[in-house]
């Protein structure tokens, strides 16, 4: 009788897939709706994540603009692409290059929380500028959608069972014979 590892429950990966879809759906309003509304000396401005990064770039704050773009747009999208890749790779049967997939999972697990940087930046700016007399900053619906998307991607990564990468591998060990 050939012994195999018991496959991990598929429900964890089904949950990860559902959370990934929900996160992808939340990224749409997160990137289309304003995240911050600023009013300075009578001028009102609503900024999306992208327009905020562009404003930072135009004001010669390139390092901060790059961090905001990476943490708020590139990382969430890359994380969803990576999760989708992992889910598809484990669903099709024995995963090719399980070591590479495991490294991808560890990378996704490590970078996911950095996307909250944008939410903290918006909260910090809102609090900081509220103390000024000539400017007002308000968080908008886009930041709520973005925070939801980040939380959903973190939960999706946590729900993904990395054992499925290895459990789906064929067992090539010789089978012991029993008398």
C-alpha cells in the first residue's frame, strides 16, 4: 500500500480565493474614489491614490511618491496576482517548482502588511494638518475601500494553506512491502 500525505483541506484555499476576489473588487473603488480631500486657503482638492502620488512627485518628493505608489498600487496588485498564481498552481494538481511557490508565498506573507502604510499616512496627514489654521484634510471613501482591500489580502494570505503546494506532489518514495 502506497502511503501519501493527507491533502490539506481545500476549504482554506477556497476561503483564500473568496477573500482574494473580494480584495480585488475593493481595489476598484480604492483606486477610483478620492482617498483624501484637502482645503487650503479656499482651494478644494480631492486626490485618489494615483493623483496623490503624482502630486508628491510634482512637488519634488519623489522618494515619498515612489513609496506611496509601491505600497498602495503595485504591492496590492502584485499580491493578488501572486495569490492567484498560488491558488491556480495548487488547484491543477502537482505543483511545478514547489520551492519557488513556497518562496512566493513567504514573500506575499511578508509584504502584505506594508500596504497599510498608505492608510497610516492618510491618518497622520489628517491629524497633522487638522491642527493648522489654514488647511483642512479629510479622509474620504477611497481610503476605507483601500483599507478593506489590504485587510482582505492579508486575510487571504493567512487563509491560503501552503501545505497544498507540497501535498499535491507525487510520492516517489518506494513503498514498503508487508509480509
